[in-house]
């Protein structure tokens, strides 16, 4: 769907994060219009916020080393979703996006639990080849290895929240916003503003609202 | 110097912070051009980051309750500078700005220590009435009360870093950037971009670089 000539960005996300959902919806609008490309990568908030990893660039605690049935619900559901998305990715970029968005919408728009039922429904919505999906999910060791690559690169970049977008020039920042758009002109404006902040001659490191003056939801 | 019709913003800052220095230089360019007004207010980073205040909206530990010769060097120098700036403010808005900028430049541009010598030099540079300045500094209880008002309002707003600018509409955010400008067109652009982020329909809460992809200094 993405034009081969579109700029190639990257987005790191965690399925548990509603800001990541809105970020991916924005990215999808620009992808569909052929204006921007976005490579999907995974970052684990549970891993990033884990006490054993505090203050360390090289994580001591890895989500990929955990059994699927251990840890709190964020840990379990995040790992389950990442591995499922890795399996969906084997059916190509479009299927990867369709599955990822379907799962995000189920959880953050339709308020379903991030669990096996939501994953199977998202796979159906995305129109995955279900036999292939099941076979690929069973190849769990390889899916964990692939996820580990994403988590290691995220740690190297110093990602701390999602969505974090990386521009073709390597500029990378957490971009947190409250509102949803699926409208092209609006998506263009919101994406352009992000690029302007990162590319400003001011060398902007952070714009962050004061805690008790939050951004407005519309 | 500020035009009475210029929009009235507020900036919270701490003298120990180099980002606050650049923020105030930006504000001064716009003030001098008569395009924006900025009310100077104090926020204490030592107080904001104090362990006793973690997770509490109403601070338990107040800089204004501390003796001037206690705590680490950031605490002592910050309190000393705030009280001196409060005394300078009694000679009017222009003197307040002149003293504040002279002290910021001494510390962050000329790399001097934030101490009594720097304060006296800044007072001279700002051309304060030195007898009046000495008399006003001696009125320490009143200066502490006035500082307390700033710190209490900052806590109420949920300010956590400096500079934090508050727009006339009440939008407030930490704006951290690496580069210095004293050029009007550039200052206009950097200020406009900040306003665009806060007023975007996206409801932007945060744009923050990944730790290992810092903003570029030029």
C-alpha cells in the first residue's frame, strides 16, 4: 500500500498503550495515502519500566525471557500480542498492519481485553490465513528471537514510551497525543508538526505539559 | 519595554537551570520587540525533585522553610538567587528583567558560580540602585513569603521543570531546547512552534526525544 518512494519512518509501540494506538492510526492514514512509510517495531513498556532495568542502558530483565503465563496482566498480554503480531507479519506487510490495527482497535476502541479471544478476532478481521497463522504462532522460539531484536534496538535508542517515531534522518521521539484522527488533512498536520519540532533549529528536546494542565480531549 | 497590548504570558524558572536561561533569552527578544509579555515567576527544581515531595501535589518540603546555609549547593544558590531577584523586582519590571538576565548570563554563559559575588555583579550590570537593593534584600521574611506564593502556584499547576511557559489561555508546558537565540525572526519561529504544539487539535501532551537520540546543539 505504501508508495516505494514514500519516506521510510519507524514506529515503536506496545499494544497495551492507547497513545500507541492513536499513533498507529495516524501512521496508517499517511501510509494509505502513499505519503509516508512506517516500519512496525515493538517496545515493551513493562520491560522499559521494570525496576531491574532502572538506570541501565542494557536491560537486565527481558520480556522475551519470561514464560507466557507469568507476571501481571500487562506483561502477559503484551507478550502474547507481540508474538501474535510477529506471526501475522509473516503473511506480509499489509497483513501485519491489518492485524496490528484490528487488535489495537479491539482493545482501545472497543474496550475488549487484550487476550487470546481478541487476537483470534483480530486475525479474522485482518483476513489472515488462519492455518498459516496458527502454524507461525507455534514457531515461538523464532518469534521470541525476532521480538528480542526489537526490544534490544529500542533499548539502544533509549526509547521509554510509545508511540516513538523515528524519522528517516534518525530523529526519534515519544509523541503522545490525546485525540484520534483518520482524516488525511488532519493526519498530515499532526505529522508535520511532529517533524517541525524534531527538526527545529532550537534543538528541542522536550515539550511536556504541566501535570495539572493536561492536553484537551475533543 | 513590553507593549501593553502584547499577549501576557508567564514563565516559571530556576536560576540553576541552563534551559531556563535560554528560555528567558527567547522571551526577552520577544518582549523587547513588544510582541509578547512574560511575567517572571520562580519554580524550585530542588523542591520539585525533593524525595519528601514525590507523588504529592501539596509539597511537604518547601525551599522557603530552609535556612540559607543548609542543603546542597543547588539548594543554597537557588534560594539566594530567588530572594535577590525578589529584591530586584521591587525596582520595577525592567530592573527585574535586567537583573534576572544578567545573573543567568553570568552563570550559564560566563560559567561563574551562582553565589553572592555573581549576584552583586548582576545587580551592577543591571544598574540597580544598590542601596535600595541592599535594603530590600534585608527584608528577607517578606521576600520568602513572595517566593512561597510562586512555589505554591507552581505546585498547583503541576510544574516539574524549567522553563515552563504559560500562555494567556492557560496552556502550560515545559519547553526544553538546546540552542540560544537573540535574533527576532528565530525567536518568533521557536515561540510560534511552541504555541502550535500546545494548541494543536491533536491534544499533544508530550514530545520527548529518545534518550540516546538527543537534540542537536548547533
